[in-house]
C-alpha cells in the first residue's frame, strides 16, 4: 500500500493522516478479506418510504466528489493497511448516477492500496431508468461485476405509490440490459403494500422468479420514522398492512422461492447457492468492513467508525482533516458479542456458540439466556446442533421477539 497520501488526492484534501490506533483485533475476522463500502448520497428524488442517507441536490460537482472519495479511501488504507479486499459495494443514494470514470478510479485506488482477493465481488446499486441503464456497459468496463437493481415492484400502480420514477416496462428493459452486461445480478421488490392480496403478490413473485435472476431481495414495506409515509400514517392517511396478512405473504414468499431454488439465506435475501451477496454476508457474519462517503459506517481494528451524514459536512471534514470520520468508538467485548449474535441470527446458517463466547470473552450462557433458548427449541422456533444456533423458518416470523428474549 502507499505509505503516504497519493498524488491523486493532493490539494484541498491532502491533510496528513494520523498513524493507526493499536486496538485489539478480531483474529478470526482477520482471516477473511475486507469488505469495502462506498456511499454515494445523491438521488434524483426522495422516495416516500426511504430512510436511507440520501439527498436531492440541483447539481453535483463531480470532480470534487471524485477527489473527496479518493481521499477518504486513502485514509482508510492507512488505518487498515495489511489485508486484501474481497468485496466492494457502491451503495446510496443512487450510485448509478456516479460517472463511470469515478467508479473506475475508486476501484483502481482500492486495488492499489490493498490488493484484491481472487474473484472479488464488486457490486453497484442502480435505479432501472433508461438513462442509468445506458451506463451499464461503462460500469462493467470500470470493474463492476455485480449490480443490485431497485425494481421495487412489477406493478405500475404500486410503483407510483412508492414514488418511483420508472415504470414496469422501463424497469424490465434495465434488467435485461443488466443481465447482459454483468456476471451477477440482483433486484429488489417491496411487498405487503396496503391492500395487496396474496393472489397479487403470488403472481408478481412468480413473474419475478421467471427471469432467471440469481439473487432477489424481497422486503416487506415498513413505515420508517422520519419518512413521508410515516407522516401520512400518523395522520391516518396511509393504511397499514395487517400483521397476520403480512405473515401469510412472508410464508408464501418462502415457499415460492424455495421451490424455485432461491432459498432465503437471510431473512429478506434469497439466492441460488453460490450467488449470495458476499459483501452483505461480511456484515451479518460480523467481519471487518470499511465505510467511506457520507454517513458510512465501518468496523475495523476493534473500533466502530461513522462518517458525517450530511454531504456538505462530510466535505468540510475532509477539507479540515483529510477524512470524513465523525466518530471512532472502541467496541467492548459485550457489545461485540451481542452485535454478532443479533446480526448472525438473521442468517439461515445462524451463529457458532464458541465464536460468540470468544467475542464476548465469557461463557455462552452468561451472554444468552439458554433457558429461553431451550424453550424456543422445544417450540420449533430455534435449532441447536454441533455448536451452531439458528432460528428456524417458523421462527423467522418472530425474529425481533426472539432476539429480545434471548439476549441477556
């Protein structure tokens, strides 16, 4: 790696970078390649259900943003210098609005700083507009080999309700283009919309499964605080789906995706074996990852990192400090164990008891209420075999309640 701030980020973002802090390291996570997250915060418009760190701006200085992201990347390279990168994820916002040249330079810089693990996964989130789909060939040439497409629905009325700018025809054309340009493709759908029937969702999901895509992210609509949908719901202007109906739709989803060979490997994510998102698995398996760009989180060197959320504040921090970090907090053993448990139990594979003990530096039964776990196993909601604890398919419907019960 470069032992200094490279020439491409000299200038307004060339402040010197402090030496790495010597935190206790997660030895098991160190055996795995790093995951790198790059946040592009801008969108054409804000969807009414979205609580992500996304912002609408009339114009974006693309040269400035390229320089700034490269500077933030260089800082993380100084802080975590000695491991290969196994995955890169461009998230947002709408990263498909990034110039392909910026994507290419960030990928090149990451390879120069760290080196890449064999068969690296490089994902970019994209909106299915025709303008953005026209960039897919250039993004593939830049090094992106996996795209995550925000279709969100295969129903035009639903897309209008969700505030999406594309229609079904445009979305499916973008999917066809993506499947021609990228080795791996995923797309998102949102279900359990107000008044959506089982028959409607069954027909839509069957159509989605017919496209042969290797990965689907299938999310139930949730009303998140601070969104336009939350304001409408508070006034009684937005009906909320009945929980029993939502549970029936979830069970239908599991049955159909299992039958199609795309089982859920995480509560909302489905893939053919071998096509799981390696980047997101790094989060859920509690491995180290680096986050750059506005609002990005990271976990490295026994420390949780967070960037400034507002784009302008992030840029100002870079001008002052040479990085966009607003907070770096050491992770104590109790927090590490609990976080690893909460995230790992979202996965079908579950968690290894001895790893939770290792992270928490304490016996498993002091971290987890094993009496409650035993009861949940008897009820068929959890399973424990060969040192691995997992939530069963039936238990996933009650995951939030299960997690609240078992964590001491």
